[in-house]
């Protein structure tokens, strides 16, 4: 079945370590996104990519990095520079930026 | 920048109708969406409406759009326990990016 997969569902890391969250889609979508969700807040855009080998910063890109070497994959690295990394991270994709977004199930990252 | 506002909580009795409201600022918005998020899960698109429509009905869901007031609402008829979730309003802005509300948590009372 077509879909968008995030892994792992839960992730624990020690403070100061970089960690990479995986996002894969087999929907043949051009656009992919990373959002961060904190309790009582809406989704905030971290990075997005409209096409392979290209990506742009969203509203809260500091402390994060991404790559888009393949159409299917858009991994997000949470670096040690991110001051408050504990959050629920959601990856999404869409045929292009004007279309409906399809979401993965999310990764809950806890930094201790 | 553009903004989308929603109340954070709504509590209704099982069997009643739920009405979740949303206001937005971008008058050039072409599409407006309602997404549902169940606990610990990603978001699922519930329904959407084009900006040239006033109303859209889909089974128990009714979306109303008042472009003049920039107000969008989602009505869920005969609310069930399975409707418990966070409901997000979103719009496409003039840069073709999604702008999200903070989400409304729908609480169902027996």
C-alpha cells in the first residue's frame, strides 16, 4: 500500500547528541515537509522540500538539518544546537506544495 | 504573517452536534482544510473546501465558509466517542504553503 512512514515511533537520546529521524514515502510525491508539534500548539514548519536535492527553511529551522537525495526520503537531523528538542515530529508529503498533505504517524523524541 | 486561530478545547455530549470554529487572515487563500489527529498519531485529512464555496457536506461533516468574515467551521453531527481527537484547521497561503491553526481538542462527555 502507498503511504508515508516515519521511524522510529519513540526515540530517546541524551542531551548533546545528534539524532536522525527517518521519513519515507512511496506516493511519488514531489514535496515533503517536517513539522514539530508541542503540547497546546499547532504545527510549526521546520524544513520543506519541493524537489529532490532542494530544500528550504521553515519557521523554526535553527538546530535542525535535512537532506533530500532521493525523492522518497527526507530525513531530519536534530542537532545538539537545538535548545528544546523534546517534541512530537511529523513528516508529510504532497504531490506539490499546493496539494493536500499526507502525514506519517509521527516520532516522539525525548531528550534526557 | 498570515495566521489561523482556533479555540483549544471543545466539550460536547455524545449524540450532540460539535461545531469547531476557525478564523484566518489570508484573504487570498484558495483551499481550506480540516485535519483530524487521534492520540499519538499523525494527521488525517477530513475534508476541504474551495474558497469559492460556502458549504460542503460529507456524511456527518458539514463545512461552512464565510469569506467576508474569514471564518471556517466544521460541524460534526451525532458526535460519537470515536470523534475524540484534535481537529486542525489549515489554509494554503499566497506562497502555496500550509498555515496551521493550533488545533481544537474535542472532548466527548457520555
